[in-house]
C-alpha cells in the first residue's frame, strides 16, 4: 500500500520525503490556509520534493470555474492530481480532466454509491473519509471494504485512497482490506515506527555490545 502525507507543511514533507517512504502528498484548502503560504507556490515546491502524485484542490463550485481552476492547478507540475469534491459539478470536472489525461482525486466520499460514480467519471483516486464516519458512529473501514470489493468486481482502475486517517490502526486495517493508498498526517508516520519492544530490544543489544569494548569503525 502506498503512503501519502496529508499536509502542506514543507518542512515536514521535506524531512519525511528524504526517508524514501513517501509516495505522494495530499493537500486541501484548509491545510494550505494553515500553512499561511501562497497556494500555487506551495504546490510547486511540494511537487519538486515528491515524485509521486500531489493533490491540489479546486475551490470553485461552479462547473465552468471548477474546470478552469483544475486546468490551472494541473499546469503547475506533471505530478499534480487535481482534487475535486464528490458533487455533480465535481464529477463533470473529473470526466473532462481525466479525458485529457490529467490525474483527478475525487474527495469527500462517504458512500459506496458515490465511489461508483467517481470511478465511472474516470477518477484516478477516490478519497473516502473514514475518520469522519467513525466520529458519527458509522463504520468507516466498512466503507473501504465495500469500495475495494466493488472496484474489484468491475476492474475499475480508480485507486482507493483512504483519507481522514486518525491513527496507525486505520493504516493497518486499510492495508489488510487491500486499499491502494492511505494518506496520513506526519504524526501517524512517526507513530508507525514505534513499538516498546523495539526500544527495549535495541537497548539490550547496545548494552551487551558496550561490554565487549569493541567498535565497528
């Protein structure tokens, strides 16, 4: 499963991209606003750091304006994936951009029916928001399982991009189900490294090595 970073913080992206574990980045208007930087400049810098897809979201709701924004965002770099909402205007924009060979990430998906429409519109990615469903007492991971099954039934090429991830277990569950991508905050990536037994084992190894008085270098 691919791991994308869900942030617009350039320092965090740069540090994690250097590990070679980051396959892409997702942003949205809220993350761009939080960064306090110009949207186009931010997206361009992220695209230069990460070889994989970088999602940049339109802000218009009118179909014509949405399409114009999508084309402008796609022109920033070859690895931009234009993010559009799962609305009639968003799916119409998805179809037009996809027909032109532009990657599209359809976001704010909350049902299998919506995911079917996005796939038929040619979306490269569908972004179901599992954390927000969990907050409402709904089964967010059940939605991922349904979408993965439907897409497999009909060989849809759209990749399931698990969004609104709240912790490591969400990532593990998504991988077990067979999702293509999970987009996660940097804090979740850092948490994935950690296990108390790893720390304890390393401490014991180093203590034993110190007793030998040797040095590898």
